[in-house]
């Protein structure tokens, strides 16, 4: 059983789909990056997951400093492991294995 008082040693959690960074979460905040769905462009959005677990209310306009902070964390992970959307090959990325 998981300890409900356990704390993560990590500052942030990064959401990748294959080689594309889609979002970053730190504490209660989750920043989802701009993306394409077919021909539709979906803008970036910030959510306060303590108040909005369903991610329905974008609060990026009310919290620009949080957006900048999470975007800076994303830039650091892009330098490390890359992001194909931004065309960045990370310094520590290695080729995937094939079976």
C-alpha cells in the first residue's frame, strides 16, 4: 500500500508522447503546451489541479508567472532529453531499441 504522506523527490513531472513534450506538472499546477489535433490548433493552457482536476478552466491569464516557471522547467528537460515539436534533440537522448 502506498503511504498517503509520501512526497516525490522530483520537482516536476513531464508528459511525453513518444518524442513530443506535451505538458509539465509541478505541485498543483499543470501546463499543457500548444498542440495540433487534425487541422485544429489547441492553445496552451494552465490548470490548478487542486481546484480543477478535470482540467476544464484555463487559468493561464491569471497566473503568468506560473506559466513562465513551468515553461522554464520544460526548456530544461528539452535540453536534456529533447522535444521533436520544437526540433530539439536533447544532450542525453539515445536511440530507441528495436526488437
